[in-house]
C-alpha cells in the first residue's frame, strides 16, 4: 500500500527545489507579506489528502475537504494505538474523560480554555451538535439502526463544558468509546443550518421501533449530502491552526491564537504540500523540504538518498496492519484448502518483503489474522500461543504434497487442474500501489518457477479495485488485514461482510458467495483442532462486547482458524517508517512511540515538537 487507502495515485514528478518553505511567506528567519517576519514554518504533507483540491470546502466530511486532521480538524481525543487496548487517548477537544467500568458510557470534560478560532468558547452544545452531524453519516457509535452494536442512545449535557454519552444497553460494543472519541467537532454557530430544528426529535423516533421510525431514519440519512457539500465562508477551527489559503500546490495554515495550548505550539505557520504519488514525496524528502512525512513506501536505494539529506532522521514504530494475499473461495481451485496451503508453502515471504517493502515491512511469521506483535500480545509467544501455529515456511516439497492432495496434476513441469485443464492464476492489484504491485510480481515470479502459471493484473485505481473486488470479479487479490488494536476490527477483515457475515438489526446471517459483497466465499463454519466446528463470523461479532478474558479465548480460536483455513496468506507486517527533519524543529516522537500513528498536527498541539 502506498500510504493509506486514499493515497492511490502514483506518478513521477520533476525535481523540486531544496528550499524549505519557499513562496511569499518564506522559511524561518525570512520575511513574509509587507516585510513582516514569517516566524517558524512547519512543512509536511497530509497522508489522507493526496492531491489537494483548492476548490474543496473547509469541511472534514468532504473527501477532498480542506480540513486537515490535527491541524484545523479536531477530535475529542487522539487514539494512542496500544497493542491491545483501543481506549487509551491523548487529549483533544476533551481535556479528560471518565469511562464506565462496563464501557456503557463516557463522560467528557472539555478543555476549560477551549475556544474556536473566532474567540467563541467550545461548549458541550458544540459537541452534541457535532454528534448530530455524525449521525447523518451513520456507522460506528452513530448508527441509526436501534439494534446496531455500540450505538449512542443518550446524550446528556451536564454543564457548559461536560457531556455524557451512553451506548444502547441491548447491544453493547467494546469499540463504542473509541468511536465517540474520534468524533470530529464542528462549530454549531457556523454549521447550524445543516441540521433541522427538530433533528433530535427525529433521531429519537429513528432509534425506536415506533411507527414512522423507518421514515425518520431515511430522513436523517438524506441529510448526508447536505453535510458533505456544506461550504463555510471561512475556517473556524478548534485545532491549533486555521486555514489561511489553499492553492493547487499547498495549503497554508496559521496559528490559532485562541487554541487552549497555543503557547506550546512550536510553529507559527504550517505548509501542507500537495502530492500525487510516492515519487513526489521522495523528492521532497531528498530536498529536505519536509519537517515530517508520514509513512510512505520507499525503496531501499531511495531511502539511502533520503537519509543522507542533512537533518533527516528515519523513525520506526508499530503499525497494526498486515498485507495479505486473499482468495475468492467461490472460484476453483481456491475453494480447496490444500491449494491455499500449497501456495503458502511456495511463497517465500522474506523475499517478497525484500522486493516489495524493504523499508516499511517485515515478513509475516505466519498467518493468524494478527500482526506478529499483536499476536504475541494476544496469544503469547510460547508453545501454546504463536508457537502452536503452522508457520508455512518456504517448502516446495510440502507444497507439492498439498497440491497432489487437492487432486492437481503436474505435466511437463506445469501444474494443471484435477481434470487436466490449464490452471492460470491471476493476482489483482491497484496499479498505483507501488509496494503491492512489486509484491505481486515477486509472488508470481516464484509461482511460475514452481510450475504454476501466474500473472499480475492491475486495476486503474483503488476505488475501482475495491468495487470490483466486492463484486467478486477477482480470483486472488491483495488485501489489508490485522487492522488493530480492537480485536473485533482485526477479525472483521477475515470473518466479516467480505466473507459473508452480515450484521443488521442485532441479527447475524451468512449470505451466499457472490451476493451482498461476499467476495471471499468462505464456508459458514470451519473445523478447528481442539474446538470442533465453529462459526468464525459469530465469534468475531462476539468480540465486540465480550470481556477481556473471553476476548483472549476467542482471539486464540480465530487465529487458529485463520491459520488452518487460510482465507488469506499474510505476506508482510507493516512497519510505520517515517522521516523527520531536525534542522528546524526537534522533540519529534522517537522509535516505537505510540504517537507515530497520529498526524504531526497532533504532535504540535500537544507540545511535543519544539522550535530549534
């Protein structure tokens, strides 16, 4: 993957200048408009916004909106990305919070000095209104279905700066608190027109089984487009910066002097540079233009050039994501587990990782559905934990035995299907994901050497890739797994909607392959040694509300199921490799810091980064 799912375009760019900042406002120590000192300028890119759109609104709900997380778009709190606990946060709009022991509610106390960039106080009314806006988008804690897991049922303002959000007791979720904390807060006095005056009455009906509930839900959902297209006349920010201007080359933000921690914010201005592909980011880094750059897939040779630039420092930390080769089990011969196991033994994961992600990945030890470090934390490293899983080491002899067990034939050095017809394996990847493409080519090279005719087929862009994958058009494709830290989120990647399990109205059902987005086509139940026949989708859903001890038991069962059944073959675990430049600022998060998965805007607002 290039950076995030959004960073889906790759193209080369002409060399960029080495000047830091550049433009009319200048670098630190230069003068800006009217000869005034520009102050400390922090330069970065936004991993969530490749291709800045100067015409987009200042709207965090708009996919291209000029609202930059941690800079001028603010959450209640910032997730610490713990290995196993999703409910640890840094302060944001909220200064502190109290979580009920059973996670049935969270009470938030806002920053006592919190103000919008126009000077008005940030209040509990703003938070409640922002929750209302979030309901128009649906999902997470703000699903309209009254039976959905982890839905916020009651929102109570306790005083001007204190608010309590309670989840519906009928179907609690362990991800409720995190979903609430990741609510983006918008100013009610600016956004007031996007919600009707009777919104909360409509919501109460929508969350019930009363007559008219369906119409109420439809009415709230219909507000989504109005929210997405809303275009404020100017930026009114709760974050440490305010958008001053934007053009096709960059967005310029200036310090919000009303921000509650403004005295600790080291930068006076922030430049967020436009980019449309990895190569452009590499050029920025080689030229020393960026004070920080979030994860970017970088070849080893380019990384050596980046590291030679004065001030550049490479930092690495945990990233709860793995890359996997996923199968459509409704297509032959991938419906046969012996074929999937044979492929796992034929693929040399270390070699694939060396080709695809030498600076940003480590070869997966095995397939479990978990990133290796998370697997150690959840399962333990002994013989009863990770050590009990089949490692699927590179072993052509075992692969041949598995293929013969599947009835496959080998004629003149080439493998065929059991009936003797040709077997041609196609691996689909989005063309713009440079590491996926390199990894897929490495896999097909290895398979061709082993007598399996294999080729890579590219899709123009990532949204189309996901659309065609969901429609079941691919036999095999690259797929992100192990998205932690919440175990429910981790195993939804293997045993969720993409594999046939649909949760609606509190009821779980398994739909046939090729319908309702079920492109993986796995069986509804699988046999797991020592456990008997299990329903992995039902167990994955149970992770949403189970206490920790039960979660650990379920994670162990599902890890063994994934290891035996191989709905995917995990290839590499991502390493969060970033580059910072200490020429102008220091105090950046170091190796293994839990802050590395947050934006540099969060680092600035928390006072981590210091001016040199």
